[in-house]
């Protein structure tokens, strides 16, 4: 390299550095009005001259993913009715297809015939179920002192045997003192004082509800907008999927159809299968406990249905509050017997009749993977995150499986690095 070339290269480096600093200070001065949406399109404009070069697609794709995450985080409560409507439309589409196949039933009529009972059932559950759920939660809070007193009584009765057992890393005397020091009345007063705040925060975290006008608009969005969106999505569902498929380049269409075919199979097994199974088992649990006179039967039925979306793990988690309620009941042995009967029958029906007919052999997703997806989705994006957590987890799983399969077909994996060097 000649001296003039070096000088020119140095001058261009100085110019580039100065340009970056000027643009940086300019954007910093506009930080009050800029947001990721504007910055994304600015990045697209700056990258346009470099289209087709190495790294262009990766950079633009990464920026697009970050933009979508920002949109979900910023407008989750606004998008929630749309996402909920699409998820429900995805679940109900096969039923609409089957019903509209009848020569005398149009697709629109099939949608009305299906949405009618679904919306009626949902409205009935909200109108009658929520007050019952709130009442049972309140009664359960008031029973906390009785539970604490019973635990203290057991601790005193078992203290000689307990203190005689040497449990590694456990100070039995200190543990007994802590149990006896718990003030049940104080625990109940603490929960009572914060009951409204806990409920408000729970609704805010789950459904994105706030206070005042924002709450009203959000509720109207769920109640009014979601059914309307479901109707139009179900009516044009096949057309929407077809148009999305047309956007895939012809040379990649076969791979895309193979990927999304497997994706649809796994996701439908979970959404149309496991969720339905959880709801049915929750209803069986509620009715069984109600018939046997077990307290808080509706609360436990809802708990079983909600936690049942996680295969296997949901049963263990739902047993915890059930056993706690049995411990505060009058006859503990009889209450535990009722639980054993109802949960045994419900789980037996699930394993032998319900799951084989609805889900099949497997949902294709590990329970830990489902818990992680729901936890991260709910933590990051609230109710919308709960809706999209599992669909995203299915996509990530399939992508990882295909990448690993492609890696195992490489010479590096089959022959070893020393033979490919």
C-alpha cells in the first residue's frame, strides 16, 4: 500500500468516526420522540444499500424480532383480544371445517352454531363462577388460623418422636419453635388487608387490566371485540393461511410446508388436546368433590383445570391446595379419603379414556419445556405471553431439532474434525 493510499484510508476512517459520532449525538438529542419502531425503519433505510451482502438478512431479521418483542411488551393489553381470538380460532377451525362440510350448512352458519354455545358457556362461567370462586377464596383465607392451630397441635403431639429423629442439616427444635410461633390470626389479617391489592395485581398481571377507563376499555375489548374477531378469523381462516403460504419463496415452499405441518401437529395436540383434557378433568374433579361434600370444590376444580395444562406436573401441584384444605376440615381422614376417591377416578378416566381419545399418545412437549414457556411468556408479556408461550416453544423446539439433524448429517459430525480439516 502506497503512502497516498494510507493517507486516504486514514482520512476515510476519521470521516466515518466523525459521521458515527454526529449521528449518535443527533439521535441522542431526539431520544424523547424516538422509539424502537422509528429506529427500526431508520435501520432498514441505512441497510438498504447493503442488501444481498453477507450478514444483511441476519441483521435485519434480528432487528425484526426485537421490534416484535418491543411491540408485545408495549401493547400487550391492546393486542390481547386479537391474540386470544386467533388462538381460539385456531382451536375451533377443525370443528368449523367438519360442520361446514355438510351441504346445507354454510361456513358462516357453522361458525354461529359453534360460537353460540361457546360464548354462552363462557358468559355463564364468568357470571356465576367468578362470584363463587371469590367467596371460596375468602372463606379459605378465614380458615388459615384453624390450619395453623392444627399444625401446632400436631407439632406438639409429635414433638418427642420428631426430636428423636436425627435429620441431616435440620435443627428439629428450631423448626418446632418456628411452627409454634406462627400466629394464625396475624396471617389471616395480613391476607385480608391485602386481598383487594392481590386481586388487582393478579388481574393486572394476567389480563393487563388497570384502573378506571383503561379497565373498562380492556374488558370491553375482551367481551365485545374477541367474539367479533373470532367470527371473521374463522370465516377467512383457510384463506389467511393460504395467503401466508404464498409469501414463502417457491424454492423453500416444500421445506416450509413440512416444517409447519409438523408444527401444526404438535401445537394442535397441545391446544386442542391437552387444554381440552385439563378442562374436562377439572370439571370431573369439581363435580366429584361437590357430590361428596368436600369444601371449596369449585376452587379446586378450577385449580386442576388451570394446572392441568402442564402434563403430569399439574396433578402434583393441584394436590397441594387440596391436601391443605383437607387438613383444615373437621374429619381429616375422611376428607383425605374423599380426595383419594375423586382424584383417583379423575386421573384414571384421564389416563384410560379421555387423553387417549383426545390427545393421543403424547403431546410431543416435555412438561418442563411447557412450564418454562408459560413462565417466561407470562413474566415478560403478561396474558399475551401466556397465549403465545407454548406456540413459540413448539417453534423453537422444531427449529432446534432440525438444526441438530442437519448438524448430524455434516462431515464434521460423522467423520470427526480431524478428517474434515
